[in-house]
């Protein structure tokens, strides 16, 4: 038994074994970092996609609501014409008509409708259509809105229908 050497003695690792273990670990860390970068890019892309879809859906909802409101504008015009017709009388019908118009307009205004009827303001061709012209004084800075023939409307800042106006100057 003395010829046998005991194998219980610790063997010192060689330099090659250490370098190989270090390279393996470096490869694993590099791969981990690549996966982490890819995951972070994927998360950022998904967040941008989510925001884009939310913005797109909000824009579509605003456009469709604006389309509906533009279809209701003739009803508001009918209320305005009827009230102008009943302006000389104080009948119960005229009062009821005014209240119904007020309820409709108040509801639409709370949701984002703005009326365009700038009598006395400078003419703005982006929100007003000039359908009549009256000569004005020479001292004026430019054309001014003399009379609104049909009110215009904006829905959340976008012109649905320009106002029809008579312009002085």
C-alpha cells in the first residue's frame, strides 16, 4: 500500500483553466447585457406604440364627434331662425324654443363647441367667409366684420363651419 499515492491532495488550478473560466463568464455577461439592451429597446418601442395608438384613437374620437356636431349645426340654425321669427312676441312657444336651443348649445359648448360671430372684429378669412361687402371709412386698419349672417363654429379648436359675414372696408 505504500506504493499507492493518495489522491486527496488539492490540485492547484492551471492558468489555462482560469482564463477559460474568465472567458466563459465574460461571454455570459456579454450575452446577458445584449439581452438586457434588447429588452429595454423592446420595452421603449412598446411604450411608444402604446402612446401612438392612444393618441390615434383619441384623434379618431374627436374627429367623429366633430362630424356628428357638424351634422347638428343645421338644427342649431333652425333654432336661431325660429327665435328670430318669434323675437317680436313673448309667447310660451318662443320661450320653450329658446330654452331647448340653450340646453343644446350649453351641452355642446361644455364638450368643446365654440361659436364664431365676431361682429366689430377684424375680418379673418380662416374663420369667416365674406359673402357681402359694404364700403367703409378710409381710416380703418382693414376690413371689419359688419354683420354675421350665419354663425360659424369650431370644435375643439378646428373650424367646422366658417361664419358667413358682411364685411365693411
